[in-house]
């Protein structure tokens, strides 16, 4: 495990997925992403989105105060619709943050134990972001200031924006109470939000990109499923963020079908999902 510390900004980083992942739980730092996540050919689009989003006069999530003891971060990974039934019985003090296609597919709006989403996180700057636009259900969205502008305009629910942590050579420092280190991945952004919301327990739920049948260029996982190499990289980055949550005294679990996590408890079934939130854990460190 490679750890890097920068005296001038007081930041520390862990190396994962080919990039340096910042300790976003450390206070008193100057937020800087040491790795370049925006390729040169995309920088104009990202800047254009960022400036255009400011014209919508949306509130910034950094200026709001939300508090949740438990947070579940949900994506639409392998067998998401079937596994989502487990979420009906989570404790009332558990916030559910959806990412990627989980909102569009959200199956828990019917039945005696309807379970609504607290937030939907989106940060896709490209036109294909519109693929995730829901048809009827619009919970509060927390959107990167770099999100595709038409998504921001057309989304039918309440919206906040967040500002991604500036890169050393790209980005515009602002006077925000805090930034979110998203690495162009909404799951990473949601993990930063969980920390800012004061969570003591965070669970990743179906946060994988796995499938059951072999496809061209796919690699086989230990569990017999398949995924693409770029998703292995995303997993490493997400797991590195789990490392920083864990160092802050936050319990992190992973009920997903991707590679096994190094820094999050590997959860394998329904009883473990329930027990994760029922068991008493130590208070977070900050």
C-alpha cells in the first residue's frame, strides 16, 4: 500500500487504480486532486457544463446540513432489482443514496413497506447522462456542477449541486465549505457525502458492473461472474475511498458482486445486511 503526504497542502493520498486517492476525511487541508481525471479532449465540455450550471441558481449541498447515522449507497449492479427487496426493512435512520441506473430501475415504490430514496447522485458530463433520467419518480438530486446541462434542466425534482475537488492542473477553486472527491464516479461522490452527513456506517449495495455471461474483452472474477478491466480500476478507486472512511472510524460494508474489497467488510447475504446495521459500532473519529 503506497501512501503519499504533501506538506504544502497537508493532504495524504493512497495509490489505487492508477491514481492518488485523497484522504477526504482529514480536516485543515487544501483540497487538491493530485491525479488528472479529465482528459484534454473533454476539458472544454466540462468547463462549459460547469459555467452553465451556475446559471441555474441551484443550491450547493455544502451549504446544507443533513445528518444520518447509516447510509446505503446503491447502484444497479448484478441482480439489483432482486436484491433491492432487502432495503425495505432497513432501520428508519438509514439514508439511501442511489447512483447510476438505480433510480430509473427503483423497484420499491409499491407495497406495504414502500422505501423512498433520500438522494440521487449524478455527475456524468456527457449526453448519455440522459439515459439515467427517470420517468416518474424524482427524489432530491445532488449533481456535480459538471453534469450534463440538459439533465439538470429536465430533472423534475429538487436539485443541489456539488463542486468536485479541483485537480492540480485543472479546475477552479471556489469559496465552498467543502468539495467532494468524485473521481468522475458518483459512488465516490456519495461516499464523500456519507462522511459529510455524519454517518457511522456506510454500505455499498450492488455497486458493481458484473454480468453472468462471458463477453469480448471481459475478465472473469473469483465469484464466477465477469466484468471489464475499466471496472476493476473503478473498484480499486472506490475501495481506496473506503480505506479513508475506515481510518476515520466509519464502518464500511460491501454487498456487491464485483471483486472482493480490501478495505470494506465483504457481505454475502440477507442476514449479514440486517446485522450490519443492527450491531453496535464505535463512534466515528471525526
